[in-house]
């Protein structure tokens, strides 16, 4: 891909013609973090303030987040929800957006000063409709959330994403059936199926005021592990072709069994959720029309992958089963995770890249 350099877009008379942008933030009981984000995006952004409007959706906060915005940032539009609906609360802000582009931010996340301009310029040069960014920890610049959980071009970290408004109008925003986590994945399957293009811009790094990741063993017992499993199954059943959906369900359940066997039996608690999520997806079934989109996600999205694609071949696992049972939680032969990503480097680029089906 060509090197992207920032240049001023020019109109017919040579004047700068940057697009208008609506910044949409969703807040739930993070008043102090939201204050920091608003200060960064309103007063430190390297962008014409007349081209930016800001909408905050207060997702039924009880800590006075909405009142703080009204008092300290009167130029910001506040939409108050009486009930916390999770990430689909963003949809209220999307509906109110007036800009040609929408920058969706979590209440505890912001772009660097020049990040918006760089994202818009890169989108203009490539003709893409959505721009995703790198994401780092606030207290540790070297800790990258997008490296810990690889999103690449198949999904994105939803704490910071830039989307052309016409895309949101066409797709209707986030699925309200997903309260939190994996909503980005469901959105991207519909996004690619509609023919839109994704630009991954990892050199622009958003700052996320979030604790760094916990050890894998702790994650197995957390709500996130169970909900992600449930939502992955829901998305597969709702949007993938039948063979790919069934294969993904098997892969998810086998992963839960493997994690329970290798690490902690608490992983078994995710299996009922996987089955319930799959049934829920069948109730809302609306499969993608492009078979290539479905096949790509089944084969190349790591959270849908069968465990033996990422670790060792199934025949080798079966042969080694007696030995591994004797040394549960002990050392194991190396898998092929790095080979899996290397074979699919197109979808997990380390530099700026685009994807459109």
C-alpha cells in the first residue's frame, strides 16, 4: 500500500475542505474519565472546531455524568437514557449525528491531537468507510490492547472508531441484542457484506483509561469470558452460512472444554451460554449474502477458529492425550498460533492496510 502522508484537502478555490465530524461518546458512571476525554477532544484536537460537534449519550448513569457535561461543557449535546441498554446506546448518538463522519468513543478513551485529521486524510486517500486505530493503556504507553487481543481488519476496538455517517444510516448501528462485547464483530460482518471498506490505521494510537489485561487463568473465570463465548455463538448463528455457523459453535465448545481441561474447570460455565447464544442467533437469523465474507470469518477470525487450527493438528492432540492427562496444567508441546497468524497476515497487518470484499 502507498505511504500515506497528511495533506490539506483542497476545494475549487484552494481553501481547505475538511469534512464535518460528530463525536459521539457513551457514558455510564465514568464522570471523571468522561471529563478528561471531553477536554482532550474539545480543546486539544488539531481540527477546526467549527467542523466538530459533540454528543454524549448518558446511559442511565447514577454518578452525575450528564449533569457534569451540562455544567462544564455547555456546547455538548446530552442525550439522557432512563435505562442502561449497553453499547447499543451509541445508536442514540448516531441518530443525532450531523457530521459527514462520526467518531465513536468510549467515555474513557480519546484520540491524540492529530489523530482525527490523520484518520480522515487516510480515509480520503483510500476511499474507505471506516477507520480503526491502535489502542494503548493510559498508564503504560507500551501496552497495546489491540496487540493483546488482535482485531486487525476483521473487527476493531470499539472504544475508538471513525465511521462515515452514511454507513451508520445504512446498517442501523449496533445490534441491541448484544449488551456489551463483540458488538463490533457483529457490525463488521454486516459492514463488509454491504460492500463497505475498512482502513486499519495502527500508527494512530488512541489512549484508553483502562486497566491492563489480567492473566489468562483469571480471565477464564470472568464474566467477559462467558459473555464473549455467548456473543460469538450468537453472531455465528445470526450471520454466517449454515456450515460455517455450525463449525464455529463446535469450535467454541471445544475451546471451553480445552480450557477447562488444561487450565481451570470454571471454563465449563461458558458452554451453556454458547448454546443459548447460538439459539438466540437462530431466532434473529439474517445471514450475510456474500459467501466469501462468511468463509473468511470462519477460517480467519481467530475467535471463530477451531482449536486444532491454532494449536496442533487434531490427530496429534488425540495421540498425545494420555500424556497430557497425566501432566494436567504442566508443560505442553508448542502450538502453531504464530503460524496461524502468519498464514493470515493479510487480515492482521502490523502497518496501515485496507480490506473490502
